[in-house]
C-alpha cells in the first residue's frame, strides 16, 4: 500500500487520486479543517510553530503501520513525473525498484548553505546544530561539514520511500532535532523565523541521503497555487499604488520582506509579480530622488503596472542578449518614447537582468 500525505494548514482541493491523503499539520493549535490530523496517537502537533510540516512527518512515522511506501508533499507543491503530471502508484513502485527514494530536484544555490542560512536566520542555530551532530551522529558530521559549505540542498521536506527507509530517516532526524531543541532557545518575533526545525530539516535530508550514498530519483515540483500571504501582500501593494503612495508601498514591502524573507523565493513568488512590485518601487523612488515625476504619477493600476514592467523587461532582456526581432525593436522604441518610460526605468531593468540567469521567470512573453 502506498500513501502520499499532503501536508496542509488550510482548506484546498486535494488530488482526485485517493493515494494522496490530506493531513492537517498543527491541528492541535488551529481550527479542525476536517482532514486527517497530526494530533492523535504519538504526536508533536503542539510544536508545529517550530517544526512546521515536520509534525506531519513525525505522525506518519509513529502512526502509519499499514503502508509499504509513504511520502510527503504540500497542498501547493507536488512531485511530478517527466510529463509534468502527479506521480501515480505504479510510477512510484517502478521508481523505487531502481532508486532508494524519490525527492525534489537538488537546488543549486548562489551561496553556500551556511552563508544563505546566515542571511535569513540566526547563525547561532546552525552552530548549535553542528555541536549536536558531533554528539548524536558523529559518523555523519564530516559529510555535513563538507556539504554545508557547498551550494546545494533539497527543499520542502518532500520525499517518497519505502516505509522502512522513511522510518530510519525519521529516527535519525528527530534524534538530532530533539537534542537541538534542548540545546537552543528560540526567541523570534514572527512565525516565519520560529519554524527553525522545519528549515534545518530540509538540508538534513540532503545530508542523510549523501551520507548513506542513497540513489534518489529527483523530480520536478509542481506549484498549483499561490500562497495566501503572497496574494494578500500583492493586494495591499495594489492599494498603495492606486493611491500613488510610494513611501507607503516601500515601507510595507520592506516590512513584509523583513518578516518573511521567503516571499521573494521562486517557490513563493511563483508569478514573479512581487519582483515586479519591487521594480516599480525602485523605479519610482529613483525618479523622485532625481526630482522628476515618477512612474506612479502616470500609472497606478496594479495590472497595468505589471504589464508595463513585463514589456519593459522583455525588451531589455532581448537587448542584453541581442535577440530582439526587428518588430520588437520598433515596439521597444515606441515604449521608450512614452512619457512614463524614463532612462531611470530602463536602467533599473538592466541592473535587474544583466547578470540574472533566471530572467525569464519574471517576464511574460
């Protein structure tokens, strides 16, 4: 029997395949959504604010005795086959005849994991983790020490494996995390940064796989919805733009990014529109600083601003890569002739994309 548990904290439309089972994580602390919960049997649902989806992983480990194969994904993210479809029971079984586990594509980071973690969280947690690893799993510490200074990781705590391997991983993982919990004090001002064990565990899965030389099938991840938090942020920015309140938009955006550094990540900003909002704020701010009329003096509608930045970026990227067609060159010249297209706007776009290998993510063609 194969069960893929879909971790969620909100109502959603589950996949029609009954193999995919919604499990509400942190149910002990929130409203019952009517799904299977992680607050029964042997459980740590009460610690969800620190462990995030790991309270669901723990429940599966301790309470699912029937399944031969188990897996975890999210209500917004699913592991996909090569055709971009949800994995079927048959595909999973066939894959696990050749591989030890199925998981996400390995991320290639711009910085080492250690540096990246320090940018978004207190490095104190990682230093304490190192001490814990030396005590609890000393045989694996050399692998951790090497990987943490490299530029790769898995993400999302998404994996599928035979239950025996899943249990071994959870036994290893929670032995580390429970010892870490006893060794640190979590004092964070917001819910995002309090989910420290959830963040650390994503990298620990990479360490576990590498240390045991497991053969894993790496799959694409499908995103089926935008985070409710992202939708709310865009809605509020649209109100600031509509009233021409540049300073309000800037302060709100910076506050949101400070509380939730993940909002700019690809898995959160799936449409790229938050990056476009940042571009609008940058363009208008620099134009005002120069004593000129700004973009928000001409365009205040959110969708029109997004369309404008998309068009500008498309032309700028094409110009940078010398790939504009003759028709596009004429359209670009026409856009540049508009009163609201300043040299500042073009300069901001160029700076965004001249060294950006992921430029295509933020442009709708």
